[in-house]
C-alpha cells in the first residue's frame, strides 16, 4: 500500500509523505493517561509541590508525573484537532504487536531471566547481539563489535569508575 505524496521537500527534492497516525491512538493515549495519572496520584503521598514544599522528596515526581499527564492530554487534543479517526481494537492490537515488538518483548523477557544466572556482562552482550540480529539480519560481525564495545564501556563506567556491583 502506497501513501499519498503531499508535496516535495525543497531542500532534498524528495517527496514528503503524509502518513496517518496508527489506528488505536486514542486507546494508547487512554492507557498512558491511566498510567501517568496513577503515577501522579502515587507521587502525592510524598511531601512535595502539591503540599507547598518545593524541596520535598515528592517534588520532582509530582512535577514529572504532572507534566506527563499534561502531555498526554495535549496529544489527545492535537489528534482530535487534526481530525484523527480511531480504528478498531483489532487494528490497534495488530499494530502494537507486530513481529518486531514481539521479538523485543521476548528477548527482554529472556534477558531478565538469565541476567542473574550468567551475570551482567555475558547476558547483556548476548541480549544486544541477539536483538540487533533478529531485527536486521545483516552485518553480524558489526553487531558483535558494537555489542562488545557497548558492554565494555558500561563495565568500565559502572564497575571500574563508579565501583557499582553489576548483577
């Protein structure tokens, strides 16, 4: 399925494609509003901005959660103003759980299960290589090198510099 070409970018000469947001945008925004609202409600338990204390332990969580709630509401208004039409629940599920999302969820789950058994460095290395290779089956050795470099830098920073015990 091809998307309609609206106009041409003057700087590159490439066509500008106007794409519609994925079906299920309002459903996802509703879920995010529930989660962010719950986080904001939970942050009210600690003394902070809502209680008139600017340097309390709840100040930053209240500020961040409040900003998240506001941003979700503004996204919903923006979608409404642009005339977005909501799709069915089946379309939303199909969009949210495509092949790449399922692969990422599976590799994250396996990583969480094995990180304590085989420890941080080998588990993270295998996770990065497997995830990158499953998502794009090209340049295997480049993915191995990038994963080794990433894990090496993380190990040096956290284990050596900050002296944090890695799992």
